[in-house]
């Protein structure tokens, strides 16, 4: 990516102003008491190692995770009789015997995915009584990726700082006191897994552990957690070193400690035997000992301040790219109290900005290039048997984790997903041929794990609760491929497109070309087909499987469109691209149903009282782009009707998706309502024990458990309120809520490589600087009239010549609505074109603040 510079004096002043604002405006989560539960503790991470800091007084706890620590090993789970099963299922669907299709599909079920595991805990035991403390405070500083715990006892002020370093791959903890000789504690390591602790020296402790070969999916299974001492199962190690200034070391009974020290630094490293998605961690794994020891040895060459500065420089290079100011941070109130006040109807615009930046912080902390992607809980998990295995659920949840990557200027973090896809492509090609008799291309089903499992889950033949409504969905590869394309549209890297993205996109599209079949009218459809995790009612019975669900057809249509656009850029024209081009007009079209809704199923079986959390048939509204108010207003109206039918309140991640959908419909007030509904407090400070909303530490909840995708979806949705670029142009303030009528943002990235800095007041744009990373035509839409001394503006006409800002392909549809469609919000604005040069910034002035 090329560096870019600002040549406009006004732009330089604006950037300096943003830096000053950044220094003045704190971004902290803070609390006036220790965490009483994991959902109240504060997360640290470097993409590989995660820690949850509880902030205890007499006992501090750091709950530790490693992004590579999973149960089991490679277990493909493919079914040799799959093509026979598929043939029978298809026949049943074509004959309208959907119940038979549901039953037959269960013959395709393979084993459940592996489980993401808790690694261990670091405990620090102090000779304190909790009743003695004064001025307690614990905090997470998002600008520093640093947790701090401070309190006073008997006139002595104690302080603990912690961070997890990406450049040095360690966790560092610093303990200080306002008087010398006041630090006394013991440090111990434990794990919920099988483990032993060894004392290597008075200042060095090692935990050696082994993960289970199998962790149950259902609590009804006869064996819940299975260990094989000499068999399968990942090994891991945690290394801890204590470096004290003053005092005496005090090792005993498998612990290390110190008495009467002036200052202490603890360094912790970890490693596992994970050696790739296709290798047994027990028999082909790496030795974790030299890896963990090497990290700790290298880090020990630096003092705490040096380690922190290295950590800070690495972290801030990513985090500081974006600033969002919506109002002051109410730092006099603990974060959980701020949530409760918002629930009571108080205004706290600063909390929205804090939540936005928290999502960016979590992305940097849980996904870095070279690590596995973030899972259902990011990288933080306290359980051996976590909800849904804390795995990769790829019918929405994993994808949502990466929605903020491009628009919020964290494109490097996206690569953790791209690298993971290469393993899926290898295994998915085997599943395509074994299960479905398709010899080319690759797929991924609705669940996967670090072993890149691609076969359908469902518990094989033993689990009657295995359900086709989620297991029958081989569309994960198609959705993931769109992430590759979005990365290219934002960055314009043709080397990435040709060497990384194209092989994966082509492989996914090849599978799709062979997966679709003709229906009785000659349309190309998927059969079998589901709308993820939902079912339809037919003759009083719930059915899971039919054909041509809108979700399936949306993914295929957008995938094929992206393939042809990529092929044009790369100069590729061959038999494969011809097949794609010929298939597109034959794809089963969108249908607007009798109720004026986007039809979810092959036929109009939609229930207006259905409030299911998954609304997958609106994929082309977001994150796709083939339903837009600008280009397909009738479909956009139908999408609005669908959202009205489904209602507002739902699981946390579902409300985050609704936030994005309403933003795409240019309804900022309804979108912002979804965000605030998602802020519903879940925790000990309320009498109502809800299960959907936000925990004290701002983690999103779903079904009573943390699902971090809601955080990432919320961050992406806030960005969509301010900048959209999916309709063939950059729309500034497209869905600004009334409550956020004034604000300032710096560093959001639009397609085409355009970086947006802007300030607005009274709901209208005031100042704007656009930085062009790649050059080319920039087409922008604003509610007002712009002038610029830096660029020659002209009214936009015709097709946008910039291929990174191409408008969506037309989406065919059939309108069967029996009543007039609902109305869309007005979408006023003027559209301009101007030529840009890579590395230049362009400043604009608003001369008319409204359009008449």
C-alpha cells in the first residue's frame, strides 16, 4: 500500500486538530470494583495470546487463551455415500416431498467441529483484605491496549499494569507501589485441562498441558471430555518469569513469589503444538517448549518501559488510523453505569464512539496476519466446553467479525481470514468430490474449526437433534470469497487479486457452477437449499429444506458478478468465465412476496409473524450490494418490509446486522435504535436477567453467552451510518441519526482506496478532506453543494469509470406484492466526479447546506 501525503494546508490543520482531539479525549472502559465474572473482566490480546484481566485485590486473575489451542485433530468427516444421498434428496425436493428431503439429508451428517479451549490461568495472591481498600479503579485504555488496576491500602497506593505484546509475543505485568518494599505476592499457574507445573528456577515457572482428543457437543453424550495420554490431543506450555527490584524471591509448592519488593515485572509466554490445519498436533506437531522459552528469553532482554514502547508503537500504527468524535466521554461514570443510563433513556453519544473504537480494538487484539481468524468469542474463552464450541460459524458469525476490517482502516487484520481460507479450499475440494460428486472447486459448510473442517456437521448417525436447517448449507466458501473481493475494492492491489484472491474465488465459483441445477422452468437453482437456521411452515409442518433459497441465490449472483469484474481487471477470458457469464441470466430471480416482502424461500411461504434472528435473505442489502435504494428501489422497499415483519429486538449479533441493514436503507434513526437496543445491559447490576444485549465489559451477548460478532457488526454499522461506497459512489453521511447530528471522523476507508476525514454539524457536512491512495475517478454524493480549490468538480454523469467503484449489477426480480410497497426514506444529494492522483488529499467546502 502506497503512503499518501496531504498537500492542502487546511487538510494539515484538520489532521493536527484530530491528533489534538485524540490526545484530549480518553477512550477507556473503567470500573470501580473488581470483575465478579468473566463477562466483567477486560480483554487483552495480540491475535494469538489472549488474556482476561479480573482486577482482584487479594487475588488477581488473568484467564489465558491461545488462538491455536483446540481439541482433537484433523477429522474430515466426509461421507463416501454422499453422492447417493444427494441424488435422493434432490429428487425428493423436486417432487415437493420436503419432509423426506429433511430426513434423507441426515445421511450427509458428519462429526461436529472441534472445540476452542481455555488454556489456563495466572493467579497472583496478595496478603490484602478487600475491606481495606480505597479509591479502587480498574480500566482498559483503548489508546494503549493497556489494563490498569489501582487502589490504596493503609496509605500505600498500589498499581498493576498489563498488556499483551504483538512484536514480542508475551504478556507483561508491572506491579508498583508508592512506598518501597511493599510488594509481596505468590504467582501460580493452573489450567482446566490436564496439566503439570514445574519450577525451573526460583523465578521461572512452567505449565505443561495437554488438550483433550474429543469434547462433546451435547451434554447427553456418554463421554464429555476425552483425553488420550499417548494419543491425539494438542500439547501446550505456559512460561512465567518474575523479575523483581528489591525484596526476596519466595518459590514454594509449584509457585514463584516475592516478599517486600519495590517493583516487579512478570513476563508470560505460551505456545502449542499446532502445526497446520492438516497435521496431527500429537504426532506431527511442533514442540511448544522451545517456542515459549524463546519468546520469553528474547523479551527478557528488554525492561518494562522498552517492551511497552515496542508494543505501543506496533498497536498505535493500526489503532490511530481512525478517530471518531461524537460527544464527550463521560469519564466520571463507570462504563457499566453508562450502559445502564443509556438503557434508562439518557443520551451518551460518547459511548457510541467508545463502542465503535472498542470493536476496532478487539479486531486488532484477536486477528493479526499470520494467526488463525477470530472465532465466536474472538480469542477469549473461559470454558473447556464453550457455547457452540466457540468455533467458526460461517453462515454469518465469522464473516461479521471482519466487517469492520476495510472500512475502519484495519485491512491487515483481514489477512488472518484469507490465510485460513486456503486450508478450507484444500479440504473443501475433497468434500465437494466425496460428498457431492463434484470434481472441481471447493466449499465450506456452516461450521468449521482450526482443522479447516468443510463437511456438514450434525453428529453423524447418533444425534437426533442434528438439523438440516443449519447443516445443509455448503455456501460458506461463496461468502468468504466476497471478503477477498471487498479487500481488493478497498486497496486495489492487483498482485493480491491475481495471486491470492483469484484462485480462491475461482475455486468457489467452480463449485457453485456444478452445484446449481435446472428447475422445471429452466432456471438455475440450488437443490437442496436452506435459509440458514430458519424453517418454513407447510401444511402445518415445519420444513428445513427446499430449493433456491434467496440467501443461496444472492450469494451465487454476487459471487459470479465479482468473478467477472475480477476477470476483466486481470484480463482473463476463458471457458470458465464464459460459463459464469452464461449462468447469470438463468439464475432464479428475487421475488417480492404477497406481503410486499423479500421472499425468503423458493415459494411464498413467508410468515409475517416470523421473528427469527437470521434474516439471511437480505444478504444482498448488506453485506452484499445488489439491493440498494438507488438502483433497485422496489427490492429495497421489500427489504424494509421484511425488517418490519421481523421486528427489532433479537440476539445481539442479529441486532448488529439490523443496524447495518437500516443504515443501507438510509434510515439512520431506526439504525441507531438498533444499536441502542443492542446496548441492553446484561449483568448483575439489573434485576431483569436478560440474555440478549451487552455485558459490563461491552461484549455482546446472544442466547445468554458472549458472541463477539455483535461487537464487530456494531462497529461496522456505525461506520455505515457515516460513509457508504457500495452503490457505485461514495455517499457521505448517508444515514446520519438525529441524535448524532454533530461530529467528526478521520480515517474511514471507502472503496477505491479513498480515505475520508470530515466534520458535520446540525446534520450537514461542514468540512471534508478526501485522501486518494490509488488515484482514479472519485464519485461522491453529499446533501449540499460542494466547491474545491484542490479538485475540478463536475456533476456525475454516466457510468463511473473507476472499476473499484462500479455500480452493482442489475438484480432481476418478480413482484407478486398484493398491496402497495412501503416507502423508503428520502435520499437527497448532489453527486460529483473528480479525478484524483495517488498520494494527494483534496479539501472541499460546503457552500449550500440544503437541497431545495
